[in-house]
C-alpha cells in the first residue's frame, strides 16, 4: 500500500471490529463474504458496464477501503485515492445449458471460498459471464465490512445510473451521499454510560449462552478437516422456506389488528422455537438492527456498514407478560416495546456489551442471530431503461454464527436459515424450518400462552411414542395374560413342563425345576406358619447360593414381599433398612447370622431349618397373591444420604422378564447371577431365567477377580450375560476370550463406552450386545438397544426404545413433549413403574406423577431426572443426569464428553472425569485414567494437547491421575468416593516465571498489553481481561516481534504464555535452516518437558 495513494484513515466501527476479528480467527471459513448473482437480459454494453463499476468505486470512498491492524494499537480503515476494479469475464456461449448451469454454480462456490486480503482495496470481486447473445450472468462479491444489506441496493442504483449515462455516451452524475467517515465521527461522540446502565440491567442474571443445541442425528460436532477439493467455507450450509402469500397476508393482518409489526411476530416465533429446541426459558439471541440514527442527516442514503448485532433477551418463564391472565398478544406487545427500547442503544459495541454482561470472557453471549431485512428496494430496470432487464438470481451471506435466520418480507415471506454443518445436520435444519412454518401459521389463530404454543404435528407425536410391538415370531405368546399372574405361578408352569430340567447351578451343586419347586414349597409353608402372607415383608440377608434362590421363591409363594440385603452393606445401612421395613422375619444363613445387626425381627437361618422343613408338604401352595401385589422392595441410594426403598409389583417383573422381546431367553440358555442380590439387575437375572425355563448359574459368593468371572462364564457355558458397563469395559480390555461363548450380552448401569462396544462387536463373533437402560423405579430396564454391527456409535451408544408395555416421553418443564432431537427430561410409564417409595409419600408424590398421556385412570409416570433426546425414528439417546452436569467458571460442562475423548486416546483404557474442590474455592476438573499398558502413561501436557484438538479450553482437566483400575462399588458402578485427590504440583504460588527467551518476550508483551507488573506463563489471556480487539493487537505484536504468522485461533486454543510460546517456536521451525531448527527443536523439547513437570 503506497502512502501517496492514501486518501483518508480512520477507526473502525464496533461492528467492523467484530467482523475483522472473526475473519482473522477463521480466515478460510468464508465468514462475512457476501455474494449476489444477477441475470442481465438484453443488449449489454460490456465496456460501459465495467466502466460504471469503476466510476462508482472512484466516487464512493467506502468502496476503496482496506483494513490494517498489525503493529497498531487498534485496527484502522484506510481509504485509497484510487483502486482498480477486480474484473473477470467468461464466454460460455458454446456450452450446453446444463453445463452452463453447473459451471455457474461452481464459479459461485469457488468465489465464496476465496478470502479477501483485507489490506488490499477494493474488497470486491466481479465476474461477468456471457451465456448467449443477449443473456449474461453477473456475480458481485464483497466483504461485509464495507456494506450492509441496506447499502448494497444503493450501490447498484449508482452503478446502473452510471451505466445508463455511459451507454448513451454521456458523463455520469451520481446522487450526493455523505461519506461513511461522518457516521464514524458520530459514533465516537456517543456517551456509553447510559448504554452501560441499560445493558447491565438488561442482561443481569444471564450467565451462559443459550446453545442452539447440536441436534445432528447421531452425529457429533467434530472438528473435521476439509476433504480434497473442499473449502472451509463449504462447511456452512443453508436452507430456504417461503411462507405462502395467503399465510403471509394472514400474519400481516394479525399484526395490523393488534398494532404489531411483522418483525415482532418473527422475533417472537424465533424465541419460542429456540426455547423449545434448547429447553431454556431465558433466551438470548442476536438481533440485527439497522443502526442508522435519525439524528444524522442523510443517513438513509449513506453507503457503508451501519447494521449492528445486539443481544435480545426474552423470558419465557416468570415473565410479567406471561401470567395466567395475559395472552399471547400482550406478550408480543411487551416484546415489541422492549425492541423499541433497545433501539435507543443500538450503537452499543457488542464487544463492550459482552464485557458488561455476566457471561464469562471467551464464551459467546449468543450463538444464533435473526436478521429482518426490511430494506428499501431499488428498481434496477428503470435505471437501465428497457434495453436491459435485470433480475436477481441468488444471494449468499455468511456470518460466523452457527445458526442465522434471515427474513425477507415481500408478498411472500422468505426465510433463509444458514447453519454450521459441524454443528447441525441438514435434516435438523429442515425440521427447524418446518416447525417455524407451523408456528407462524399458528400465531394468527392460537390463543394459547406463548410458551404453550404446540409445534408438534400429529405425525411427530406418533413418532415420539412408537408402538413397541414384539417380533412376529413371538406374537402368538400370550404375554398380556401372563401379566395377570404372579412370579411363582409362571415358575410353576415351567415346573410342569420340564420338572427334570436343570434350574439352578451353584458350583458342584444343582437343582432341577422339580427339586427347586419342592424345596421352595416346604419353606413357603413354614413361612406362612410364621405369619408371612400378602405383602408381608421378609428381609433376605444372604450371599449368592442355592438357599438364596430357594428363599426368594418361597417368600413369593407364601404371598410375601422380599427385601434383599447385601451382606457387604455397612452395619448402619443394614440397621436403617431393617428399622424402616420392620420385617417380622429375616432369612439368612448360619454363617451370616452373627454378622446381622441387632434387630427386633425374627432371624431364621435357612440351613438350620432342615428338621422343620422336612415336616412340610412339598406340593404347590394355594396362591394368595395377585399380580398387583408387591414382590420385592429394592433399596437404593437416596439424595438425603438415607437409602430409599422402591416397591415393585409382580406384574412389573413379569413384564420385564417373561418371554421378553428385547432379548431371547429360552430353554437352551444359561444365565449368570453375578449381581448383588440387592442390585436391581438380579431381578432380571433370577426371574429371567426361572420364568423362561433356562438354567440359572449362581456365581460363587466370593468371586472377586475377572479371571474367576471369565472361568465361570466359560465353564458353565453362560449364553446370556449381564454386566455393568464398568465390568464390561474391563472384561473387553483384559479378558475378552472369557466372553466368546456368550450369545447375548446385556450391559448398562452407566453410559457405555463406544470404543469398548466397538471392539466387542468386532471380536465376539455371533454375540449380540444390548445396551439396557432403566432405573430401579421402572423395574430394572425401561429401554434397550441391540447394537447393530455397523453402528457408528456416534456420539454415544443409544439407549434405544421402550420395552413392550413401557412408555417413554422426553418432556419439558411444562410436561409437554419436546421436539424430535431436542433435550428434555425422560419420563417413564407403563407396566414397569413402581408403586412408589416405601414409607415416603412426599418423595413418591414428587417423583411419581400423573400420566397425562395415558387413557388409564390413575396411571403415573416416573420422573427419572435423566436428560435424553428422542430421534425421529423413536430411538432414545441418554444425555446425562441434570445433577451430574458441572459448572466451572460459568461454563456448564458434561464430563461424559471429556471422558469420551480421553477413551479415544490409544494410551487410555478407562477414564472418569470429576469436578473436585479439594481446597476451598479451588475447583478443577480431574481426569482419572487407567493406561492400556504399564508403560503407557502420557504426560499431562501431551494429554492436554490431545484434548485441545476436540474441546474448548474450559473443558480441559486441570489434573490427570493414573490408576491401576477405576474403583467400583459392589454394584459395579464407579466409586467416586474412592478416587484419590490429585497431587499438587509445584509450590503454593500460581505464578510461574518464564523459562525461555520466547516466553520472556511474550510475557513482556502480555504485561504491557494488560498494564500489569508481571504475567506468568500459565496466566489465561481471557481471565486477565482479554477480548477480541486485544487479541487482534496481540497477534499483530507477536508477528512483529517474532517474524511469524501465528493464527488468531492459537490464542483461543492455547490462551497462555506457555501455550503461545510453543506455537511460536513451532512456527519458527517451519521457517528456518537446519542449524536454527536444531536449536529450536531443543527449545520445544525443553518447553514440553518443563511444562509437564511444572503444571498439573
């Protein structure tokens, strides 16, 4: 850039600053490159057309503007005295129409993917294509920092006015317009104090961006690299929708009747849509305002970038306009009033608003925007007279936001939804537009309150509750009739059919169905004599054994309800349960009786009852049970620290296990009882075997190693197996051969590791793997997913569909079904729902709520507290516990996402991530890792660098702890209490001094930038107060100081002196000779080693 060619220099507007930052941050993403395509039909004077563009560029200063920032305190825009129009012409007259069309689309795409050199004006490109003698196409591309949507028609008006004169051989004359710098001067005079007061009040209490959640169908938002021939710009897509003339007219009439603007209706509809998709009721999104102040004379005809994007906050809950007595109209009028209030401060810099808000630095204030393009229209035909007809073909505009809705109001309402393909699948965007159309069609006639506007059509409601029909070959089985019978009755049917078939095996001992039945009958008669009858509780304090199975069967035959107690439970827990249940009897063994806490219950050691039982009749008892009566009470952990007892009826267990459609169990199968008797999965293992004629293999009570487990599975030819996800992972890692005989392997209890499932699918030929999901309150399983061999398992292993006679709903806070793919809370209904919590009516009422979707009187839903989303085909995805989400420095984090990334590292076998606060006010994410081998323990720095490829800085663990194995509870789940705190590294001070010349120089730059005495190598740029403009300044200073081009994105990926220094040295290595490379390589290795030693 020659200084002699410089006409003017002045600062950027806040909007230009923001666009500059995002252009530099992703230079090849095509952000803020605007492109329009036009058809020119008639007699075109090609020379005059090009000259007209050149003429306008010479007379409108903003069109000769470039931008500089390197080495400057703040970016500046530089207006050149002259700038040559970048012009290309193509002659395609010899090509077929199809080829012309394909070539045109290719030309447009290539042009959009070609970034501008921002310091080289003009930031525009022109392509003129001749298709026929009297037919042309024209493409105009420019950077958004020059012009907004209001200005571009004014430029075109000037161009065609000049063309008209030049074509006629006359000197052009243009309408007088004030220069853009006059607007910049006006901006600099504005007092931001009132603006600050407004925005602080407006955004008070809002601390995290409303995410337009990733709704990609079974896709994960990965940072993919563009494939060959693909530009980063093509990662963005767009879809369009036209609201019919009739529907548009209805909206306009509705707006006029209630003194509303069409813009207000669209703003309200967009807020409602975001609320339904995100599940949030405090919505903030970006709204694009014209930004042309009425106090500036002639502002309507000025050319430049005047628009601004401002946060627009809309409360969908507890808002004054949403009281019961207020209708939708009042809510919309309030929304319109607040829009008008916002316009008083539309000059406010978004970067400054971000700083005034409570959203942490480095986190976006919003991730979606709405632009209502109600700009003045220019009739181009009249400017060119009748010799040339001009018609628009296409328009493309790209911001950096993941989701952007552009509304163009005409006779029909045009909607264009642009999206980031790394965040959204095309099907999602299509669905969002369909719901937006549905919502807009409903607005004029729906009298409901705004949050309750329903956007689900009949087809979607059917999709969200698909029928759970059994396979065709099982249809003849009368499962519904079985639900009217009790567990022991169905067991006795198996006894009649196959009395000599093996029923239970325990080591060298075994019982046939007939033998088991007779022994249980004797004990049942004895229990009846001791007072056991319908719903009388009998505690069972026993290890896995034959006597355990006999005892459980005897209790239900007597009509009672068994309460299993794990002998490994702490004494206080056992005492609490026994005191609450007040069971008249406790069944145990001679060896365990002395370990039973003091109790008022009668204690019976079953192995001491031989004499009493020998006198009992061994025939079946007259049944005193009913399928709705209790079969067991399963105690699980309670949020109060006290265990809670879940009451399960016979019919719920029968629905779970009798001839199940989700897993085949038949007479040829062997099931392993491996779970603790007090774990709800034991319900499936025991009764799933005995009610279907299979063999129940009872694992040894002292089985404590994976070697023993594998040997039991092999030795007993176990064909149907259930393992917790933690034990499943360990077996896949170290004892995969022990699973080779298993035909159907069910696992669950926690979110499954996709990598372990994938390995098991690849190596266990003929083994079906089933993910089982369900709380104890829904009788073990509610949903299952048989994993297909070709499933990508991204982003996670689904939990599938509900079991037969089970219903599953994903609901919002209003108990309304959320849209397909949106996250909500999972509610379960149907036959599996427990009666409630034993002696806890308040908690039962809180968690077991009326079922609004069931025609059955008194039907209830269980409120799981789990987050889920349901895909269009009905498949459910588990999204974690709401209470397991952690919040760190203002960011809401799902630890499962970090764990999933760690498990993809080749050196990591198992992983768990927790938020710990081992010292007051010192919270950090801690990763607990099990290596794949004894020597495979990457340093913390290596793991951080690996995770940085996938995760933002706020999701990176602060410490990494290697363990031999992850500790598990007796039920096979992660034992968080047993995880050790991380060792503190270094001294007490958080300041770490620079260690190399690069770090010293860089730390000095940071200290000067933030006006600090010193900056340590681990200090975070954003925590020090960094923002986008400071980032641009720092990058320019780094390039000047070190002579390397460091991408702006490096500062966001490695926002510390230490991380940036590594990036600088690596850039220098790419540019230097061999001797210098050796020196730099030694410095990099030294930095990495010191990093791992000094920083946890």
